[in-house]
C-alpha cells in the first residue's frame, strides 16, 4: 500500500500510551510556600522577610558563611574583624550564627536508636543508628518547586510510531515493571519509585580509621537528566547506618553479624515506606495537589551462629534470616537490585579486562603503546603506561577504556581482541539513555559474542591469579550479573539512571565534607547537624526569593482554593502593583527569582554553549569578521566553532605557509577552492580536481590559527550539547617536530546530518592548516568566498575489511558507513592516508563550517611499533589508522548507530 509523505511523517512520531487513571489528584494541599507562611515566625516575617536575620544583606552574609568551608574558629575570626563589626550583624560568633539558623523553617528531623547486639557477640563501641522518617524526606523532596517540570507520576508505554510495533524505554516509568506494579494498585493511586543507595565510605584522612555507612534516598519519578546533577541535592541522606566493631575474631562470623545488623537497620529505617506501600500515603506534589501514593523499592544499591554460617556458605547466602524486603509489598530483589555501571562494569574492566590485556600483550609492550599515543586536550594521557597504576578512580578506568581496544589491535591474536571488544561494546551500548527492542538486544548480542570467544583468554593464559597461576573457571560475579542487563532495561528502563556516579559524589558533600568540618568527635552527630543547617539554608533561600519576587507556585483557578499565598499580607490586601504572580513551571520560576545563593539552580559553571554565543555574536555589528564564534547555519546548526580573537601565528605569505607546513600544493589547493566556489559548490570534497598552481591568486597573505574548538549536539537528544573539543593544526615546533594535527569528521553531503546519520555523507580528515585570507586593501573588493575560516585538510580513505560473521551482520554498527565494513576484531574502521599517483597526500581547502566532530585516530601497528616513536611523532610516521569509536560515548553512539530508528537519512 502506498503511503504519502504526510502519513509517513506522522507514523514516525513517537506514540505514547499512559496508564489509565493513574496518579489522580484527590484534593489541594499545602505548597512549598504555604509551609513558609505557616511557620512559627510568619508574623515576624510580615515586617522582616529575612527574620531571624535583620535584613537581606545580613542574610547574604550568613548564607555565605554557612555555605563556606570555614570552620567555626575561622568564622569567629572573621566576625571579630573591625570591618565586619561595623556592619552591626545580629551574630558575632559562629555559635550564635548556628543558633539563628536553627530558627529557620524546619526540615525532616533526625532520630537515633541504639541497636542491641547478641550477648555472645558484643561490639567494642555502641551501635547507634541515625535516621530520618523516609516518607517525610520524600515529601520534602517532592514539594520543591525546582523539580516540578521533571516530576512524572504515570507509567507509560512509548512506541516508535502509532503502529505500536517497537517499544521504547527511556525512563523507569516507561519500563514494563512500573506498568505491572501500577496495575496492582487501586484506581487513581500514584506509584512512587524510591532509589536507595548504600555504600561504606572512609571519612578520615590518612589516620583515624573513621568509616561512615550512609543510606541515600531519592525518587525514580524524577527525570534522570535532572537526577544526575549533583549540585541540585536530589539525593538526600536518609540514615547513617552503624559500623560495628565486633570483638569476635572470626571474619566469617563478623560478616554474618554485620549483614544481619544491616538488614535490621534497614527494616527500621524503611518501615514508613513499607506502610505507605501497604495502605498508601497522602502526599503533596510541588503544585500542592494531593495524591494517594504507594511507595515501592526501586534500586539499592537461628541461634547457633557458627553452624548457621557454615550452612549459609553451602547454600550461597549471606546468613541473613530476615531480609528487609520480606514484608514490602511488590518488592522483588531480582527487580529492584538493578545493574549499576560504575561498580559492575567499569570496576570489572579494571579488575579483569585490563589485567587480561596486560598478561596477553605484555606489560612493557602495552605500556609503550599507551605512552606513544598522541594526547588530546582535556583527556588524560598515559605517558608512563598503565600496567603499574594502583588504586585508580572510576574516571581513570574510563580513560583507559577509551584507548585499549585500538591500541592492542595487532599486538595479539584477533580473537582475543574480539573478546575484549565485545565486552567494551556491551559497556558503551549499555550506557545509552534510550533503548528500543533492537538496541536492547544489541547489548545482549555483545555479551553473547564475548562468551563465544572467551576461551581464547584462557588459551593465552591471560586469566591468572595474583601469583600468576592460570584460572580455569569463569566464576566472576560481575560477569554473571551482566546477564540481567537486557531484562533490566525492558523492566526498569536505561541502566544509566541507576549509576552510582551521582551518589559517590553525594558521599563527599553529604558525609565527608560535613564530618571533616567538625572536631573529630561524634562525627555522625556533627554530620546530621551540618546537613540539617544546610537544608534549612537552601529552603529559606528559595522561600524568601519566591516571596521577594511575589510569585506563588501552584495551579491557577482551583475550585475551593483561595490562594493561601496571598492571605494575611497586609490589612487591605495587596494592591495591583504588589499582586502575586501565580506560576506552575520550574522554568518560569527560575526566570522570576533572584536568590541569595546562585547555586540554588545548580552549578556555577554551566556547560559552554557555542551555539548561543554564535547567535548573539551574529547580532553584534562591531564584531570582527569573520566571526570568531559561528555555527553551521546551512544544515540547521549541527556544529558550532570557536576561534580565539587574534591569530596565534603571524601573518604569512602563501609560499611561507607552504614551506612552514611542508605543503607544496597549498597554493594549488587555494586556487582550486576559489574555482569551486565560483562554480557554486555547496559542499566541498577533498581530493577532487586540482587547479593550476601557477595561476595568480587574488590574495597573497593568510592569517593562521593553530587550533579551534568544536561543539556538536548529543545523539539521543539534539537539544543538549556535547562538551567542546580542541582540534589542532599547529606547524612544526621545538616540542612537535612534525607539527601537531588532529583528525576530524567532515560533512561532504548536506543531506546527511551528524550525528544520527553516522558516517554516511561524511569523511575523516587530518587538519593541517587553519587560516583566513588577508583581504586586499580598500577600495579593492574582498575576495569572494574567503570571508570565512578555511582549513587545509588531508583525506583519510577507508580500507574495506572482511564481512563479520553472518550472525552479526545485521547489527547497525556494521552498516553505519555503507558500503564500507569496519575491522571485525576491533570494531573500528581502518583508515589510510589517501595519496596521489606521485605519493603526495590528497589535500584540499574546505570551509571550517563543514566540520562536524573531533575524531580520535590510533596508528594501526601490525606487530611491535618502532621503539623510536613518541607521542609527538607516532601519528606522522603512520600511514594506517583505526578510527577510535570508543573515544567517548557520543562518538560511539554515532559510529555504532546505537539506535537505528534515530538515523537521519538523505532528505
């Protein structure tokens, strides 16, 4: 049946089905600002908004001191300065400042409980649990107007189009598990997913042996993009679990005791959530709407004890008799214990993958390969190698992952590379923020591919214990847990929403920093007090900013609601000039407020936005031409570029550029560019016809830049921007004998749009020269086509490889650049310098606006690289390269076509 274009476009739009009658409001309750107006000091704040502080300037001073890392002694010293005393502050000591802070609107209070130990197994120190009411903490989080736009309550099913053939998973609520749980709740009830994260963390520095065991809580109903922003404090400390010091000498017995204590404490802390799951709890959302919530677990991270411990080892259990989830309705450990990338994937890479590679390739050889790889600005390079690294962080583990596969390719048998490459594909593809049935299956296919090839690791005796003895089994818990990733994606959505990166950072801000700001005594109590004050300060700042801006955050025109935010604000009410603005959007709220702390809305350092700067600069008549920050306007702002204002290399003649950069055909390339421009060429390719280099150019000099920065858009959400990357085109120097050049992906067919088109309509180039033309003096007209930044680039051709095994040919990564095939073992495209018949490289001048992305290329060594190579020379002396798709996630998503349904095809 023929389908017209309009119908085809309509069919391609995502189609969403929401659970009927889920999350229905049952009334209107108190909003965030209502709590402020109902505070015990509401009367005093009618005349002084910042009570108990005297004024806004005094509150600004107090907020600064409370948010700083100054100790109480240092705050006292500051307050005793003569200049500070002249301000007549209401507080003259840190203790008085803390006392005033305790008068600010309340937050969920802390409780403590001394846990009993078994008589036969006492602890050296008291076992004390510090915790808060979990429902109160969630209610406090849900009332915040800052998360209103990112808060969702209804399970949904998302399909690629209205035919409902392909299911999409982009959040917890879009998974099958949330839909099933909602179907078991009464009609109209609201499903809340709680994220619980628990991990021990060291508080002391060097000495002290102080360890804390925090339990963090947040909501799975918040969009993962917002939830991952640590600066918004969306993960709250729910409890400080005790870390006992049992007298028992046997490690196994102590382990059982600790496990039982852990579950006993969680049983106490999570009891309010279990009650809410059984009978529901009426809570208010940011707009004050009341709903009946059922709270479910989402993700967390016998008397003869010796005999029981032995039996539990045989049964492969941890010795816990009463697990905390036993009486939590709808709580299934196989469902709520979801995979977690930081500890399950990246830690496994460091514990196993890199060790196998070092053993198979050899420590000296692999260190040398890492040491000679050309460094990239903003990314770590390993000039000393990787085999001797100790106690690396998760960031370092990721940095090594960027380069491992292409660097070991050619150094060991291809099946070994295939096995490690399959695991790397699993990790990178599993970090997508959106899945459909095909992309979820692709993750599982990568794991299956590893299992098909893993025997080569043992054949090469690469899997060994610390003593160097080969291990003949594959009993790796983290590897076994990988089998649950694909089912978890379908049940609970993308794995990246459960990553511990955010909670690991929260350990610093919620535990380590508060503990280290105290006096080293009773650090648990000091943590609780510190966090209580910090929460009060943030709430008070937001509340006063809303009142000062005369905004009321609630739904408008609610029947039976008279607008509690307006009541009692003066005897005759508010006149027209002081009328309260009623809004119901977080975005609108942020535009109205002027809080004391700019951190209220997140980080001080937002990501650079070259696209916005380009639009603003385009409207500035006095800006120098060509514009130093600009975007690709022709294809709809796919990439944006930033050059420094002044050329960092002096103005040179055409002949001087040819000599400095060793480019004898630079003049001919400039001639050819002008001819193609006059022929109205829209998109310039590299290595076409060559003009007569003896023709006279309408210009004689150029101004040279050695680098520029490029920014693109994200693969899954083109409204979000990637981090900028620096691309070098520097001439030879004392440090770089042959110059420093980077590779880039360039568009040669505007009907294909990066990144979703992958490499179709694109090519890979080495950037040799960046320049603008020095225009002739007036009254001579400017040279047509040269009012822009230009680049002389050398083309890298694809060396076609053999087809992959038939069972994997359907995977989109092998069809991302038709008709070219990548190398099967490394998964990377093989590139080779394009040369003319006389051996000279193919080079041409193209506009910088055709650039789309930075590209990392690794020299393809077949055997051992020459020992004379260095970071500065390895690329120059290589003729064949691997296009490294593992350099970062965004590049992997594009080059591997992680989600083919997003592909941008020819227009």
